C-alpha cells in the first residue's frame, strides 16, 4: 500500500520537474519567439510590441507560473501555426497516436515473446542464431526505413493498404484500422526486434536459476518447466522493458507519422518544432513526457500484481 | 595475445570488421575523394539506376550516390562520435559522483536524470535542435544532451556496485584518499560498462542523426549526411528507390556492425568471466 | 520388492565431459561405486572434484548444463529390473525423476520458484507422477509438510517462498523430493549454505526420513565432519577421479591413499585441542611443517579495548521512505584483545560478529561506544586521523574474489598501503613487497600477475600480504577462510598462526566454524542477536560452556569422528528472532556473571535452547 502511495507521490514530483524542464528547454535556450512569429525582417517596434503583449518581458518565473496556472485551469494556450486552442488539438491527436502505439506494442509483444523464449530454449543452435540475427537486424534499421519498406511493399507494390492519412476511429473503425496498420507495423517491427532480444536475455537468466533445476529434478516435463515455471518469472522483467519502450515509441512516432502523413501526436509535435510554435512545442513535449511517465508508473503498479515479493512486503 | 573468446565467433568478427571498415571510410574517404566528385551535378544522368559510370546510381540532381554515401560516412560518424563523447564528458562525472557519494546527492541527481529520461531521446534532441537552430554543431549538442541521462544512469549503477565491493573498502583502509580511490579503483572497474554503453550509444546516435536530418532538423545542405540523403529521396521513392536504399543501407550496416561489436564487447568484458579459475 | 543383496545403484566407469573453449573438458572419469538399498553413501571432495557432476549425471540433469555422459553405465534397480540411466530415453528419465529418485540442492534461497505458492510447487510433482486430483494432492502435501516438521503447515501452503526462512525452505525442498517416496535421495551439499544449528536440524531430518522409509541417500559434501556423522560408506573424489572408497570408520581411521590422508589431516576436529594451552598449527601432510606456534604471553598487555559498542542500521520504509525501525546489529559489546593473541568471535548469521569487526575499523560507523587501540581512541578520530590509524589495524575479507581489484597488478595492490602511508619508496619498496610475497609463501613471479590468474587460496594470501604490509598491530579476519577448500584453509590458518608467533600481531578472528575457532584462538566470544553472550579463554568456553546458546551451538556442531555420532532424534532449535526493533526501543545494558576468572556469561537469559 505504501509502495503505491510512494510511487504516486514520486510521480507528482516528477511531473512538476518535467514541466520545469520543458519550460526551460523552450525558453532559456536562445531563440526569439516574436521574431519567429513575425519573421526576421519585421519592424523592430512591431516586434517589441508583440513581445510585450505576449508577456515575454516578464521574469521567467512569472511566465512559468502563468503557463502552469493555465494548464491547470484547462487553458493550454493557442497554437501559432494552427491558430486554434491547443487542448482540443492535443486530445484528438493523442487518440490517434494512442491507437498506433497500442497496436504496435501488441504486435511486437505477441511476436517477440515466443521468439525470444524459443531462442533462449535452444541457445546457440539454429533457432537462436536465426532469431538473434533477425532481431539484431531489426534493431539496426531506423524506423523510417521500415516505414519506407512498408510503403513500397504494401502500398505502392501490392496496393493493399493506404500509405498516408488518418481516419478517426469514432467515424469509421475499419478505415481507421487500415490507415493505422502500416504505421503500426513500421513502429512494431523495430520494437519487436528489441523485445525479442530482451526476452531472450531474461529467459536465459531465468533458465540458469536453481529452481528450474529443482523443477526438472521433480520430473516435470520441459514444456511445463519453460512455459509455466520460467515464463511466469519473465513476465515482470519483460513488462518493465516494454514499458520503458513506450518512451522510445513516442519519439519514433514523430518520424513515422510524418512519413505516413498520419496526423497524430508525433505529427503535431513535428509541425510545432518545424515552425517554432513555442506554445505548441511546450504543450506537446510536456504531454508526451507526462504520458511516458504515466506508462512507467502503470508498469510499476502492474508489477505488484505480477510479483508476490513486491505485493507482500 | 589470444583474442578473447567473445570475438572468436562470427558475430564478433563480422561486427569488428564492419566497424573498422566504416571508420576507415569515414576517416580516409574525405582525403581520397575530391569534394566535387560528390557534388558534381549531371542533369542528363539524374535518377539513373546503378550503371558502370555510377555504380550505385544517381540522385535527383545527378550526383553520384557512391561518392556521396562514402563522404557522408565522415559527417555521420563525426556527428555521432562527437555527440557520444559529449554525453560521456557530462554523464561520466555525474554518474560517478552520484554512485560513489550516494545518499542525498544520489537522490537529487538521479531524480533529475529520471525526469530527463521521461522525455523520449529523439523528441528531446529534436526540440533542442529546433530551438537552437538546426545545423551541424547544434545537432551534435542536441544528440549529446539527449543521450547524457542514459549514460549517467548506467554509470551511476556501476559506480554504486563497485563502491560497495570489498576491494574498495580494503583500498580505503590502505590509506587511499577519495581521489585515489576513484581514479585507481573505481574508474578502471566501471570502464568496461562505459565502453560497451558507448558503442551502443554510437549506434543509436547514428540512427538519431539520420532521424533528425530526415525531419529537416539535423544537418543542413550542403553538409552531406546519410539522413539528409534519405530525406531528399522521399519524393522519388517510386521512380528511384535506390536513392533511399543506398544511404539507408549505409546506416543499417554501420548500426548493425556497432551492435554486433557492442554485443561481443559486452560478452568479452563481462566481469563474471574474470575471477573464475 | 527389491533384492537387498543387489545394489540399488551401480555406477560403472562413468565419464562426463563439458564443452570448453579449447576442446572438451573431462569433469569426471573412471568413477565406479555402488549404493545399496537403505544405505547412505557420502561423496566427499573439494571444489573441482566432480562430486556434484556425478550426482547430476545420475539424474541426467548434467545435459541441461552443457555436459555429456561420454562413457560408463549408471545401473539403477527398479521394479521392472535394472535400467541403465546413462542411456535411458527422456521419457523414462522424467518418470524416474521426482518419483523413484528425489534430489535436493544447495541453495534453499533460490530452490523455489518465487512467483508460485508452496502448495502449487509441492503438488505439481504429485499430480504428474501419481495423477492425483487437486484436493488429494493438497492433502498429501500437508502430510509431507508435517513429516518434515514444519510449523503451521496449512499456513505455509498458501505462502510464497520469500516468506519462509532458509531452513524452512530447505524443509519444503526435502518434502518435495520425498513426495513420491523415492528409493534414492540425492542431496547435493544441502546444508552448506545453512547455519550450524539449522544444519543439525536438516541432517537429523534426513537421517530420520531415511530410517522411516528405508530409502538410500547419496550425500554430496565437502565437510568431513558431516561425512563422519551421516555416512555408512564414503567415496573420496579429487579432480574428477575416484581416489578411495570404503566404510566410513575405515576411511577415517585407516585411510590408504595419500590424498585422503592429507584431506583428513586438514580437517579441524572439535575437541582435539583439549588440554593444549595455545593455538597450534595443524600437522598437514604434503606441506612443510609449520615453523612456529603462538605462545600465550606471560603478562598479557591489552591492545584493543572495546567498550559498550553499539551499532544500529536504519530500516527505511513507509511513506517518504522515513526510518521506521532499526536493526540492532551490535548491542553493548565489550571485550579486550591482548597483544600477540587471537580473540575469536563466533556466532550464526545475523549475530552481529561481522558488524562488530567493521565497527571497530569504522568501515561502518558505530552508534555509540568506545574503541581504544593501544590507548588511543579510534571512535573519536576525524576522517584524516582515522586514515592514519588504519596503519595499525587492517582487515582481511571473506570473499577472495571480491577483495582484490581485478584491474590492478598484485604487487601494486600490496604496495598501496606502503605508498599511502609513506613507509617505503623506490627499491626499498620493491624489496618489502618481495619479502611479503615470500612470507605468505607465494612465488615472486606472482607479483606481476592479476587476481583472476590466481586461485582462491592464493588470492587470500595476497590479501594477507596486503594487510601485513604496514606491520599492523591488529588484523581483523572476517570469515577469511570460510570460502576456501579444506586443505587450503588449513594452510592459510597455519600461515596466520606462524605470523602471529613471528610478528606478535593480534587477530580478531570472526567465524561461524567452531572447529576452526578452537584451533586458532586464545580467547573466544560467542555472539547472539548482537550481544556477546559468553566470553572466556578457549578452554573455558569450549570445555565448560555456560550460556544456553553456547551449549546449543556446541551441540549442533558435527564432530569429524564416525565413532562419536551425535545426531539426535529430531532436533529443533528455536529460530533466531529478528534483531529489528521499533525506533526508540532501548534494550537494557549487557550484564555478566563471572563464572570463573576471565569467563563471563550474559545474565539476561537470551538464547536458544533445545526443545
């Protein structure tokens, strides 16, 4: 119980620090917001006026306070690029990205776990070499490369799936899925390679532990030993690794979504970065970091369910 | 001296060969290949597939892809190495102090590092690059800062582990000052982890540079990096897929080689292999 | 029904190989012996002898670790005739494992699956071999837990392994191995990782089960004392070969092979120091006779005076990770060590003896109390002066693998204290180091080597050389020989005693091994739950123990003499209570009775007793 409370308190502190870092990165580093909005050739008086109206001459701490206060009351600022309030934009794009993040994570886990176990059970034989080589290749190729491959193969080549665009699942589930599949595959393949390697490493570690030998000494069949005894101990560590990968995924979607013109969180962040839309950058970066942190918190809480040693201490 | 067992298998050897080859190209190519061989535009031969004249094809401006990709090695490797070096210069002392001193210092520093780890590395690098203005140096800074927390965390873990080893306590009772302890006892024992992690970071840095340049927030023309080459090929994927495949394969081979080498290095430097008799 | 004339197990010319970097490594070769039904055979040997590999081969578990049986037969008598286990197919082996042959291993802390309940782990074997339903299997599991005398068996079934102590986990593992009433129980070093009192419990348990069920036991161990207590017949192994075998009394009284004789000579036996005034080096075979032996000083002069030493560690938890409790590791401990003498601190795990040693050196800061070394107060020194004080006190640690820097040459590590304390430089430094290596009987060529090139015993010698470099007045040996093989241990102990005789250095010898302590100490202190419960001369404490805990500790130590079997009918020692107390808890001061001059016994009545 106190474990959970401690984690939540910790999370709140980290959330606060995340906001501070986000604000620092976007404001302390050199770069003039007014000039970005109006262009470098603008009239210096107009620039000064804009700076005043945007409150850019106030002390940093005051600006920070205003930003936080705004967020807490639901006002996340207005995008300079889209000229719309940011909050509803965030919500919409977040749902789009959530779809491909979840889809790619599912694809990756479903394939990676059996492959990793398989490689661990037959160490240094052809199963292991094949699986390890494939996953080594998988982590070495950049995500956008997989994306390009997917486009060339499935969209342009075979014409099965669309290569760009996004459809709201609220309106058309099948269409949403069709548009989400290629980006999810592009993300998922790299992820699957990494998770396969991690699963193999975890399983190898577990299979070397004493209780596995004891289980065999009891006369239990190999299948029981591996898929019940060993795997039950691998769930926790693999889950932790997968959770950490959520962070990596939210970085990769920036590239993949713009490749596929899939208008999700990554695409939105990219638009902000490209156009130096400071309010949008602040909001999107903060949200992404917060979501990543929440994913890690979720994993920690799930660990309580999975591992009785944490549950009962 | 016998080659360590980890390198006697094919994975280690292939990795080592690849890394050596890429390093060689990165260092020597700019000396052997005159700049204009890569920048010379031949509009009649634009977007041509591999031929005798242009063994790897040409891009949309008629430039020879083979020379461009060879020279691109220099840029990409230079950026990646500088970024990793920067992350070591910042992250090593940070992690070392945190792990050695422990307690409050460790708590505070690791809390900061964990906060930074909540930001996806690519996102952090992109943001820093966008805010500073994308060019070669800022790409190095952006990637360097983004990778520092990962390195700091790993080094802190190692420093913590080593600081509690009996030989460090024995060294303390042997009259060593804190400075001597760190330099003669702790640092040498965390170096294997630093080396392995650097190799892996290098691979990620190459990927990061490619990603940043692909999005237009990394190296800018006329600097030729592999990521920039892939970005330029986006509009021509249908007609001339090799314009993307050539630089993409270069990235893949480099990263693959580094990953294989890093894996073999990790196995070779595993502290468990020391101490068994 | 099995023919009791025919052997149960007949191992014939066994040869086992492992894949090595440069070709196959032969782990076991030419090993042949038999096990009769109902008999206990102990396979004894030091590390690398191949004793574990032999037992794993019998279960065909050795293949899972990369080994291969490349020769020989493993005949096992079953109802249907004898089967050669070496060539049996996997299905046959699976039906034999856990059913006709049970096996228990060394590490109880890791022998159980951490995420499954005890019930699940105990019943799945039963359900596979006997086809029992869930309910019937649970009932049988309960029966088994009662058979191994676990307290509160119903509660244990629902618990997870981490909620049980080491001794209890080993009982569960034994219960699991006994589930299907096997004809043979293979026990691979089952008590090596346990405290002496728990070891006594487990040994008596195995003995009782053997008598109740008539099963045979193949007992692997490195401890000759355990062999003397448990074995009917003994098999001695060395470097993969069988050296000697025979009935236990014959092996102990009339060993034929040199190796066996050397092994027996290296084993300290409890009780053989009776009547001897001072520690005595062991008479080893095949090694040079010891040069000198420590003699008690005519007028003892105090060197180390420890008064009311208390060390507590905070326990963090709850919200905000505050300190919620304290571990009372060392509680009001006082003793004196005289110049040129050895004081031993004995006790079981968690008694605070290591914490005591570390607190004296201030590697761990004591919470209160005073430590005087040669009249100067160690406890009040600042960091810089403390560093200088370490010139006079040094420590040798338990783990020879972890107490040397893997990346530093050995000569440099031995030189460090000399350089740091500015005791020598240049050619004089080189000479000092060479002399030190000579003193600890290591060849000078080792000076340029790195730790991983040396064996455990050799590393420990380097650690001793390093400690000696500054000519300290006191050396604290924290379980310094516990991780060494018996023969190596004896050599290192002899070295320590010679050094004491030559240099007059005092030792604080921390150990859990009573027989070793009897050999090397002038005075002995017994610790329990952080307190010193008894202290006196070695003769006083060993020949006339007064405190109930000391007595039960003595009774639990196995004696390396097969004619003096002391395994009693079901021993149960009270489990050691936890030394964790809430904040602000102030236990009373330690008060002692002086039973005879210099022999003090704690008054408060703390301590375990035999039930």
